[in-house]
C-alpha cells in the first residue's frame, strides 16, 4: 500500500473525527505536526506495556485492539476504523500502553508524538486546544460506551472472567 500524501486534501482529513470541525486553513496548519505512517495488515502499531509517547489518527484502514495481560491468551477489545483515534491517553499521561494495537487491514495513520504536540501547543495554542477538546469528547464517548457495556450482565461476566 503506497499512499501519496501529496494527493491528500482537507476533505480527507475531515474524515477523522477529532479534525472534522477544523476548516481547511486550520487543517493545513495542523499537518506540519503529524507524521504519516503506513502499516500492513497484522503489523503491530504498539504493544501493551510499552512506553506511550504518541497518539494515532486513522485516516484509512482498520485497527484491532487486544489485551495480552495473560500471555497465554489474547483478548479482543475492539476494532477502530478510519476516522477514529488510538493512543490518546498515552500522549496525555505518558504512562505505559494499556493494550496492544495491530493493523487489521492495511492502514494509513497520522502520528502525533509528544514533541510535536508540545510544539503545537506553543505555536498554535488555539488549534491545539480545539483538537484536545474534540479528543476529550471522543474519550468521553468511549467511557460512556464502556460504562453501558459493563452494565450489561453478559458483558460484566465476561469482563470479570477476563480479570481473574
């Protein structure tokens, strides 16, 4: 999979939820702070318990998120698709990764590492704050979804068995 980033248009970037509210001019100011990375299906993007210093925005493809807490068995957590993000908490708190992410399909991801994010905060504070607000909104939605799923007895039993 070869993606020519020169063909990238602001409309492509608006597919990403955390960028959807930005206008074309803001997106063009956002792009210098990201790195485009391609992954082939089954490539590991990051592993559970690795140091976390970046987040990824999925422009194309699908990512599988799994837990490997018990090394004898991998537990499927969820799929993430184009428009979604992963690794957000790692960028914010800098702690170890809580799950493993692997490309389920060929993917084109935008990577924002701590250094670039800090630079954006210094150079483009309004843009960085807009991006952070959207990211927080997405994290809130994920947390609400998880809370609803845990409220379901079947899911709760599965989660409890996973923790044991």
